[in-house]
């Protein structure tokens, strides 16, 4: 069963590449006492994720922050090295936190897995965006396959008012 509006984010951890190397960041560290826009992509460096979904958040990063958003974070079920390369190749600004859920731990806990095995990609995350306020889901837009609408930056901005 998928997480829904009003639910609390479960305990899990992500990998993140920093200037000091790879670090773990817990959901508690990420969400406690903060308003966070979390968006998830099926795969870093994949066409729709790189050419449609991420660019909207890059373009609207400052507008999101102006809505009292503390953190804009992108999650992918990829290893931290792939995600770090994605930042370099696509010039993703440091203002967007890139999170590796490489073992699909968080994604499984929130029930938003995607079986991409027919594409040779195994289990990934569904495409979605969430507004999380102090660990509680306030908005959740989960996409049908191949679409970027309710999970796009524009939809999140509209939700934030």
C-alpha cells in the first residue's frame, strides 16, 4: 500500500555525495522540523527524468524556496555515483539535494516501487512529488507511467499556493 496524504514519512536513510565523500542522511535529518519538496524519478540520466522532470525543478528552484520550502530533494533508486554523475552532466544546482535510495529501502517503505525489469532496470521508484511538512505528507502527486504532470515543479508550486 502506498503512502498517502496525512501519513508520516517512515524511518530510512539515503546516500548523498558531498565534498567530503559519501554520507548517510536519515529521513529524520531530512524532514524533521522542515518543509521539504521531495520528487522521485525512475532513473537518473534517463530521458524523461533528465529532459522533462528535473529541468522544471531547476527552473523553479527559487520560486519553491520562496514558498518557505527548506529543502528541494530528488530521489532515485540509483547508486550515489550515478546520481553524482547526473548532477555533473546535467548541471543540476547544489540547491537540489540528490538522494540515492540505491537499495530501494525508502521507496519500498512508502510503497512507490516501479517494476522496470522489462527495460532491464529492475525495481525503481515511481515518478512522484510530495510536499512534506515536519515529516507529514501534505501533498502527493504520483504519475501514471510516462507522464510528468502532478509530480512536476509547476504542480507543486500550485499546491504550495
